[in-house]
C-alpha cells in the first residue's frame, strides 16, 4: 500500500509540475501575443498615418489646382467686365443720367 501511495505522490508531484509548466508557457504565450498585438497596432497606426498624409497631400494638390483655375476664371471675368465697361461706359452713363433726369421730372 505504501508503494501505491508513493506512486500516487509521484504522480501528483509530476502532475503539479506539468500544470506549473503549462501555466508558465501560457503566461509566456500570452506575453508574446500581447507583444505581437502591440507591434501590429504600431505598424497599423504608422501605415494609417502614412495614408492620411498621402490623402492630405493629394487634397492639397487638388485644392491648389482648383484655386488656380478659379483665379484664372475670375481674372477672365474681370477682364471681360473691364472690356465691356471700356466699350460701353459712355452709353451706360447716358442711360443712367437720363433715368435720373426722368425721375426728377416726374
């Protein structure tokens, strides 16, 4: 009977050792997974930031092109208005003057 108790004690000690080893491996695996997760998160954040910067650069370029186009269109419209004024200012002045006189007469 003492042999059986001795063997059971050995089995219990071995089982406890296996459980302790498994707990240590689980803890080590958990720490490794945590490290890999943090590394992945860091890489993802870096990649995301690079993409955001690329989008910002593209948007900035598009904005600059659009502003340049709007400036050109505005300049063209102002030039047309200046040309129209230069061509028609006397006639327009007369019409305005005549309307003012008509209003005063009435």
